[in-house]
C-alpha cells in the first residue's frame, strides 16, 4: 500500500507540473520539483528506521545535494543556447551525474 501511495504522489506531481506549464505563470512549474515530496518520504523512512543522528546526517547531505542541481540548472541554461533541447537536457543531466558522483565521493572520503 505504501508503494502505491508513493506512486500516486509522484504521478500527482507530474500532472501538476503539466498543468502549470500551460498557464500564464508557466515558470512556477520549475518550482514544483523542488517541493520536498521525496525528501519527506526519505526523511520519514530514515527517521523511523535509523537513529536521529542518521537523520541529521541525511539532512546535512541533502544541503550539499543542492550543488548538483544548481550545476544542472546552470549548465542547462547555457546548453539550450547551443544545442537542441533534447541534447541540452541530456548534457545537463550528465553534468548533474558528474557533480553528484563527485559529491558522493567527497562525502564518502570525508565521513570514513
């Protein structure tokens, strides 16, 4: 049942983004993915299954996890000027993956 609820929440977010992208205030669709839907789920699960200290560590890592998203947005902003949209999106995702990999590597070294 919990998995179905999570899928419904995810689908609702996608529908909301689709609806907002067609409105006069289309740019608000860029704010919706930043609503902490999945962070709430992750924090609840970590908080229930692990210690409060583990939850605090997860929260701190989440603060650092903003960096790959920032890199994604900056790279997409510049890529859309030079590439087709699909290519720009793929390139920006590659930038996100590289930034996330670096973040995880540094975090693992720092916390070991």
